[in-house]
C-alpha cells in the first residue's frame, strides 16, 4: 500500500507560478506511471501530465507551461506550473499506477487546491 500526499497548492495571480509536490510513502521507482490530474468545480477530473520511464505527456492546454518531474531518491513527483491562468483553477490530484501480477494497483492522494485569480 502506498500513500500519496500532495502539497504546494495555493492562491496565485494569473501569470504566476506554483510547484506542486506529491510525496509517496513507498518507492515511486516501482510505479509504472505517475500522474497529475485536476478537477474544477462542476467538471470531470482530467489528466494534466504523466511521467513514465519512457517519457512525459501533457494535456494540450498546459504544454509549454507545466513540467512534470520526479526525484526517485525522495520518492516525490513534482508539477511545476508557470504562466498560470484562471482556467487552471482546480483541485490537483497525484496518482500512481503499478501493473502487478494480480492486476493494476492504483493510488490517489487527497488533492491540493490551486486557485488562479485574474
């Protein structure tokens, strides 16, 4: 069982930056993929970024502004968010997926609020 704890959210003006952190209680090196999702009020949860051994993926609207990275020694995944826009306002969730012999293991954090004011 792996626990994920997000931090780094807050209130920022449009054009500002935040760095989110996702600290895992276990080794993230054993995970097949780590994700950042977000959910705005009244909207479905959406994938923002993914990192695997094969590389990274970003939602089109955040390309060039957000960067996902990981520090395996610290068991932490980051989401650097620059040039923030009001439409980036959401609760941001960290997700970890591991493909095991018994099936897929899926872990979620509780989320961190990001609010971007115009």
